[in-house]
């Protein structure tokens, strides 16, 4: 399996705050997916919350 490529510069400039809101977390992970290849997609719990909120609306 090929190792993932981390964009260290992006990570250093774009730290997520410890108490990030749901909206901040979604925004951070969206930008992360565009700028870094260390992992794909969203964390499972965040993905579940996104789906839960979609169903709620």
C-alpha cells in the first residue's frame, strides 16, 4: 500500500481550534481534503453528524 502524502505546510498554517463548532469542523475538513492527501474524506463521526443533519432538514 502506498503511503499517504501529508502537506505539512498546510497543516501548520491551518490548525483546527480545540472547541471548533460543527460548521468550523466541516469547513476545515473540506479544505483539508482539497489541500492534503494524508487521509481521504471526513472522520466517521463527522460524516454521521452530516448525514443526521441532512435527514433532519
